C-alpha cells in the first residue's frame, strides 16, 4: 500500500521519470515568481532543477529547504507544523493556517491518484489539507505525477481536474490517457533525457 512506503523508497522508484517531470516543472517557473512546492518526491527533485532568479519559495518540506537554502538571491519561507517522519513533510492545522495567509503565483504538488471522476487525491488527510489550502491561494497550479498515478483514487480528495491548471507527467503515459485528461487541464509531457531534448 503506497502510503506505507517511506519517502526515500518512493524517490528511488521510477527515479528517471520523476526527475524528468521535476525538470519539466522547473521550466514553468519564471524569474521573480512566488512559488509553493508542496512536499513530495517529485517536487523535491524539481527544486534541484530551478534556474529562475529572485524567487520566493514557500515549502513544507525540509528536503526542499535543504536544496533551496544554497540558492543565492531567493527568499525561502518554511511552513511550520507537525513533522511527519515517514513522509518527511510538515503538516497540520498550523501549516494550513499559515498557507491561508499567503498568496502564490504558482503551486506545485504531488498526488497519490488522478482520476477523471474523483480528480486529484491523497492517501493522507493532513497532506491533502495543505494542498487544498495552497490551491485556494494561487493563480496557477500544477500536479506533478508519473503515469502510474492515472485512473487511480486515494481516500482524500484534493481537487477536481478542472480546478488545477496543468499536469506534468512522463513519456510513458499512454496517448488515450493524455487525450482524455487534456479535456480538463493542460497535460505536459516531460521529455526523456536524450540528445538535444534533455
């Protein structure tokens, strides 16, 4: 059952796909953006690929903080709350209260399931709550998920498909899946690292 896997185990699985998705997502960030990176394995990989300057980066992930703290010229905002060891994320009422006082240009988040009817979902109630709060306070939002998350649902709903602007996924996503989900939001396919596409 996926929610029982540790953060490190999740990162290792399909690393190449997740890293490519993270790189494609980082390319959506512009100089001066205020961005929120909700804790996930792919948003952590995304942080490594950020090249935009003068960002304000808000996160509930100590892993992302450890990457971003070395970036010159960025303002980093770390959300407080309950540290969940296995998921390596900070969550809870304190976290969502802080999010509700902020506004973002772009939010990037992960999901355990993506389904046409149920939308985006999470196996964790606390993690779902912080994502819901971020989506309520942003101009644009992007879910980062590999092809295996499509046509799956987890217990707690994050948002309907048409409440999110874009979905960044990998090249193994089948064409009919891309076509179906593209009716609701932009589907961005991360490119495999090869030749000039890298």
